[in-house]
């Protein structure tokens, strides 16, 4: 089959790399892609926020399946435009992608499906915000109600900072969410679904804060790893049974079935497993590590989901060991990333690693930075220690002026220092 992947990040580079390993994928194209994807894969320009342009490209290329990476095209209705054009699509309709596009909608679905999540107040003025902050107490969690690339949330003990963020959100969108604080480690579980059947991938952990020891502002994600040896052994089954399946059933019941990947962001709290957020797509950077471990053919899996035939697939298979992903970010990321710096990779590739591009572009023979998260290094190894060593060895050889990365990705897990309260 011929597959078109939409997007331009390291997640899409990981999707392309995994699809290339699937013998049933004969042709592969990525739009718009990036400098790293273009080395081995055909790319086409496209405006990802334009559903009609995505559908027209898919028709022109005559592809059998479109896999949509980012949330922006999904929320804009790319899956709907593809359905109208008669092209199979892995990714939810705009109506179903509201699970990510509106946090208030996600809360409504969770309430209807009896899914455990943080208590929340949807507020449209500052008096309501102040009352909610006082009722829920510190630490305060204040969330933008729309898409914000992982940067719309603040978690703070500072009531004035919480109020200031709420003011900015209300000014932008006339609504803001104030949430109960969830203690405990976070887990991401990606659930592939055809709208009825749910097939979970393996849980991974993401590092949202820019700095080591989880300090500094939230980002789109600075690193990830899998497996989570510290997590309860039945976590995946529990999350499918109590969270993903009831959510998918509720979406279908409402006449807006969700087809694609439901990203379940969880906190394992002292009161039990709680949903932090839903996303309507693969997470970045967790996808890089999760797909590095998957040995089942990814194209067949996503195509089965797009055609409502997930129930017919054999169980997924995985390689042994562990995978670590470390994101290399540009100078100034996340507040004001600088672009246009040259990226130089010294020496040959470290065995067991891949350099997956995100914010990069070519200029003649040079590769230049062109975004906040510039690239990620994903590694596989026999265990976390081995995978970490390989990833960091590869990072040592990558030179980008002013860039930074976290040196503590998966370090606590390697030391056995993560506990569930
Ligand atoms: P979200 O945009 O909802 O994914 O939130 C981004 C990040 O903010 C999460 O991954 C958490 O690290 C943090 N966060 C969000 N909601 C909460 C919460 N209720 N309690 C604690 N941390 C949270
Ligand atoms: N890993 C965070 C995200 O993809 O939203």
C-alpha cells in the first residue's frame, strides 16, 4: 500500500521510520516533512492547517492511507476532508478530535463515561477563577481551553501567577480551566482504535519541563522512555478497561466515533489512576521510543484501524530491552527559540540510535535549525542504562550553537527512584 504521512516533527520522522520497516508499505511520502525525513523519503509541500489541500494532495498521489501526525489538521477537519474524498485516514474527525481541542469537552466526555480525572472548574471570569483557586487549594493548575502545543498549562504555588495566567487565557478565549492538582508520576499510553476496538501500545513517560529535575516552564516534551518497570504490572489493562474503552464507547454513542490514536495522559496519584489529558494523536517525544520497540508492522495496524478492522489483527509484538529519547532544543526554547544555526554531526552514527529531525531545514549542504525542538535522538538498548548511554553518546556528537537538552531523561527510572504514592 502507499501511505502519506502528514506533519513535520520528530514524531512524523519516527512514524516514517516505522512504516518503512513494514513490508506491506510499498510507497511512502511525508508532507511537508523536514530536512531529516527528506534524506530517505519523498516529501511534498502542504499547508497542514488546510484540510482541502491535504485531501487534494492525497488524491493527486493516489495513496491508500493517510496518517495524520499533528493535532492542528485533525482539529481543522483533515480526516473529514479525506473521508469526503474517499481516502482512508488514520486520525479522528474534527468532532472526535475535540477530545484534544477542548479540555472542557474532554471533561464532559469523561464525566459521561465515568472516567476518573482531576476535578475542574470551567471559568469565564476572574471572580470564578479566584473562587476555584481557593476551593481547590495549592498547588494551582490553570489550563488554556484550546490547543497550546503543551504550553497552555501552569502548575504553581503562586496564586498571583495562577491568576495572571488565567487572565491571559480568558482574554484569548473567554474561558479557562482551573483544576485539582494531581500528585504522582505521569504516564502516557497510546491506544490505537477503529472507533470500537482498542489496542494499547506500551506505556511511556514524557518529561514536560525544560530543565533537569523537572524545573522551569512546560514544553512540548524534552524526552521519553519505555518500558516503565516501576509502574503497576496491570496498568495497561486497567487503563483500557476503565478509561480508553469507555471513552471510545461514549464517542461512538454520540455519533462521533473516534478513529486514530487516543493519547491517554495519566497521573498515578495517591487516590488512584487519573486522566491528566487526552490527545487525539501520537505524543511527541514518547512516540519515538514506543515505535522503536514495536516489531509488529505499523502500516498494517494503522490501516486496519482506518478500515474498522482492528479486531482482526494479531496481538502486537515488541522487542526486548528499553528505548530512550532525548530532545535537542534550540537556544531560547521554549520562550523564544532562535532559528538558523548550523547543525553539525561529528563521526558516524552510534549503534542502536537514530537522529529524528523536527525543526530543521536545509540550506545548500548545511542543515540549519528551524524550530524550538530541533531534533530527537532515539535509542534502543538492552536496558535503560544501555539505552541512555547510547542516546547521550550520540548527543555528544551533535553540535548546535546555544542548544540544550536534559541529561536526566530516564535517570530516576534507571536508579529505581520512581514510586507511585
Ligand atoms: P496538559 O496540557 O493538560 O497535558 O498539561 C501539561 C502538563 O501539565 C502535564 O503533563 C502535567 O505535567 C501538568 N499538569 C496538567 N494538569 C495537571 C494537574 N491537574 N495536576 C498536576 N499537573 C498537571
Ligand atoms: N508528549 C506531549 C505531547 O505530545 O503532547
